[in-house]
C-alpha cells in the first residue's frame, strides 16, 4: 500500500543515506533458496494459482493457525473479497477506525456498503470500542478494527461489542502477521481477516499480494470463487457470483514461501531495532512521543511493522531528516473523514479528535531487518540535533 513517503536520493549535508525501506540485503540473503524456486516456476509454465500458491496457503495456515487461507492479488483485494464473502453489501454499514490507510474505507465502499468512521485510542491508534458502540445503528452489519503499526486492537472489548449487538466481526489485519493475543493470531477473532504482502510489510513480496484467512469453510469457498470471477471450483466456466480477477501469482508465492522461513527472525530483528529507537529517544519526551503499548497489550501481540513517533513539529522534522538523507513516511496525513472523496458521506460525521491530532503529529522512522543499529543511532542523533536547535531558537516544542 503506497503512502506519503519522504525518501531522498541521498544526504545533502554528509552522513549515510537511510532510506525509509530497503530489502536489498534480505534479497541477497534469500537468493540461494529463492532462485531455484523461481526457475521451477518458469519451467512449469504455470504462473498463477499453481503449486507455489497452494504450498504457501498451507504454510500460512500452519503459521497463523487458520483453518483456511486464500491467496489473492493484493491486500486491498483481500479486504473487498473478505467483506463480500461474509455477506456485507448494499444498505449495510461497517464501523471502521478513522485513522487508517484509505483501503480500510474504500474496501467497504467497493463491497457496496457504507464505512462509518469513528475515533481511535491514543495508545494503540486502534478503534475505540466506546466510540464504536455509540456509532451502531439499525443498519450496522459489521465492525472492522484495524491492527496498526505494532500492536492489535482491543479484540476482547470489540468482540464483546459485536456479540452483544449481533454484528459480524471482521479484521483489517493487513499489517498484523505474527501478532497474537493469548495464542490466537490476528485475523482469527471473528468471521475472517486479511494479510497484505506489499513489499514493505513484515512479510513482503516483490510486488503485490494478499490473503484472506478464516476458520469458516464457506467464507473460504466464497473468496476462492470471487477471486476467479465467481467461477465454480470445478473450473467449468459456471459462474456462481459476480467476482473479478484476483488470481494469486506463482512468483510472489515463491518469494513469500522463501521469506516465511525467516519471518520469526525478521520479527525479532525489528523488535531489537525498535528497542534501540526507544532507548535513544525516550529522554526527548514530551517533545517526542515514542510508541506506547495499549493497556490490553501482551508480549505476543507486539510485532513491529512501523516505528511511529509523534511530535508537534512533525513537518519540520521530516524536512530536516530528508536534508540529511533519512527517509520517513507520514502515517497518515489526514484522517479518513477528511479524504475528499469521503467528505460528506453518511459515515463521516463523527468527531475524531484523536485521529486528527495523530494525522498532524505522527511520522514513521525507518524500520526493517536490513537497517543497522548505526543507522538507527544516526537517525536518533539527527532528531536530537533538530530539537536542540529548536531549543536554542526558542521553538523546541
């Protein structure tokens, strides 16, 4: 999923370039195992929905504990197909957080329903259960929390809310591979969840890919039909649903199978780097707010996809880092109700002060397994120097 990245071509004032994301070293690490798989795909003559896809789906079932995983063309496709497969459609409302990537809301619209965007919690940036409860109407069909950045939403509270009101619970768990709560993997708390394998994700492909995970065999069967134009499983050109082309790519499946072998090690590396960031930046509080854990957080649901800080002078800091060769990404520069194509919709009328504040203050720093601890220290030194300069100029806050 593309966002507003600020990635310079190189530093203008000395020091190493630190791109917001790079996977070059990981590719070199994986290449001896990846190359024969790619050669096998090329030799097979089957480039979609073949043996690599089938193997990956089984391996993702084993990793997540899901009974069923269906690979699709992208994380966005996974969201739309999941919503349609569980029965969300025209006339329905789906409660979503106001602070998320655009696909969270647009997928609901593509399914024919209306996204109802409510505020988030300040510690997790996840859906506020109390705000969600206040937004329920007779049209509400589902609640779709999003697990953002490094931790899950409060699934106990959200699950209880869905059960109390007889609502479907589905999860935008696109960023959440590896996140678990009491042993249950993100995406498996309700009817279904999704994964995105966009290249920057914790488990990233060399292009786009996504997956729907579920314990419901009927939901899985519908997703599998919808990803091939609604065609029946026997391939007889009998179309039972109005789907579209979201066939899974054999090359991306081969890449993901290879990278899945190192996923736990990569997750541990991300955690180490995040700890170094926090160690180097913690004394800059309150000018810099480092990531916080929600009160309901447990060690198993912390997986560092993004290291997000908040600061009052976010845009100035982004420019300062860019001048010194450091890439950043603004997650997200405006809450969903402020998106031009969503403004004025029925679901955009709820006050979202926490999401609005985050959109003005939050910025993501580089975080990926190829990053070195020296690069982390360099980024932190630049942030420290930026605030020291502000202090001298009377503008440190």
